[in-house]
C-alpha cells in the first residue's frame, strides 16, 4: 500500500493489488476513495468528515496527472 502523496494529516494511497478503474484512497480521520479518470469524483466515504473529503478531492484535482502516472507505474 504505497503512500504516493501526503498533505498535512492526509495520505494518498494506491493499493498494489487494487482493481481498475484508476482511483486513490485518501486517509485522514476516515477514508475517501476518489476516481482519477472520467469525471473525477468521490466514489466512497467511510468515516471522513465532509471537510476532509472536500480537501481530499481538491488534492486529487491538483495532483491528478501525477497520481495517474503513479497508478500506471504500479499497475502497468
């Protein structure tokens, strides 16, 4: 479970044995799963506050290209 980016208390994780389509799991106080392709958006929230999930989504939007490269490097 490589952590591919950190921002404050949030860790952006791509699981090595995960499934397509490309997505990341962002952990802080809870978890927010966010799609990287198509309409970038939140797929699932488990225990994360709305504020934390909005912050996670902002990170993914800003770092999307790098995160897709990392996904492809891990799963390619």
